[in-house]
C-alpha cells in the first residue's frame, strides 16, 4: 500500500524559465501561406501516411545534438469537424490567437485546429497565454492512459456513457494509427483526448527533449489527421517526476502544451496488479482529504490487460460522487495536481 502511494505521489518537477522562442520554434515563412480553411486532407493521402508510418519505433529520430526540428507538415490541415447546427459543439476549438481559451465548464474538452508547427509557420502564437485555472469546487478528472485498444477502451466508454461522466484519454500515437475509429468514438462522445507520445518508450523519450518533442508533434499530426483538430494537453509516460529536466518543461511551454500528472491512482499499471476492490480502496484512501484546488486527477489505464480497472470503474465513479465530486476533462485550464 505504502509503496503504491509513493509511486502515485509524484511531485511535478518545478517550472522553469523560458528560452527565447527563436531557439525552439521552427523558422517562420513569409505571409504567402495557404489558407488552412480551404485545404482538405484526402482519404488517400491519409491512408498513404498511415501506411508509411511504421510503429512503434520507426520514426526517424532527431539527433540529440541538433536543434529541435518540427515534423514536416505532411498533411494539409483538415476542416474542423462540423456538427448539427442546432446542437452546440461538445468541445471548444481555440481560435488563432487563443482569445476564446476560456470556459466555465470543466467538462468541455479543448482542441486546436492548427498543429504547433503550423502555428509557427503561419506566424500565429504558439505558446498558450496565461489563463486562470477553473474555480470549480471538487472536480474529479478520470484519466485513462495508453490506449486506445479495442478490448477495454470500448467497455470503459460504455460505462462512462451509462454514468454520464466525461473523462480524458491520453492516447499513444501508434495505437491511434491502428484504431482511428476508437479515437473518433472518444472524441464524439465528448471526452478529451490528450497526447501520450508516439511509442511510450522511456529510453528514447527521456534520452533528450528533442526526442520527446518529436513524438508529441508526430502524434499530433496523426490525431489531427483523424479528427481535424489536435490536443493541447500532454501526459508524460510514467509521469514527469524523475523524468523531466527543466529543458523538457521549457520546450513544452514554448510549443504550447500543458502537461498534467496525477494525484490519485489505482495502481493498475504497477507490478502489484491490484484487483478491482483494491483499486477502489486506493481511490478512497487518496481522496480522504481535500486535494490541491479540489481537483482529483485520477490515473487509470485502458489497455487490454486492464479488466480489473473496467470492473472497478462504476464503483470509483459512485465513490467520487458520494464525496461530492463532479466530473471534468483535462484542459489547459485544469489546475495542476501539485
Ligand atoms: Zn502511459
């Protein structure tokens, strides 16, 4: 139990000063850029890209000694999804200058129609401006990492739908490539999608900030190819504690990403492999006292071996509700867990 708690109680490494943007951003082109609204990605192009993208270790990696090189924009920006006009969008798409990056509803996912690379190329702001975290009380953020898969992700989505609870799925790039329909389902059912790198390989991700950045940018291209929008939120595999140096934080900041670790976890990815009852106990114990900013960010996983997580989920939801929590999705406005 204690070991599990120590595992969970990761403290996010301190923030950092910012490097000059010029050091990390790709060079700007002149103003003669194609209009992103008029370009539409063809299915054929998308399929070609999917075929070309080997998984999970195939991407050409930047040399750690080279400056960060953004992934070339191989896909034209797609038009953001359109919906029935009589029904409001279940998510917010930030505008060019982030002026609408504000919502009082913590259950509203937030996405961007531009990738970070495109923003830089178009001369648009890349870094997210300072924003006030939600002032809501007692919001629980259920987060499911490492998917999507075709076994447990749909079961989790069924439970969330039944319970009327939104959640956040930090997805892995190569799994998104394999299961684009599951990405669409998560998106269409009003949950938030976050970027959990392309291959989830600690050795490469934490060998150099450029490798981490490359995987984030590449996964964003994949997600935008599927959805027409891309996330602004990232979760570092394994959490940032002991993994991130200051350079990682500076880089994510400059590229407009917000990282969230967690402050509650079910230990479902630890060697302990707790059963459902034990997972519920962990959540209960870790929410006995108020959390920072009343925000409980709960780490779970949704891959094929997480059947106990699926079993535990309805009771975890009931338990958090009984403690007075409502449910939100992670966005750049979500308070940090520590
Ligand atoms: Zn993970």
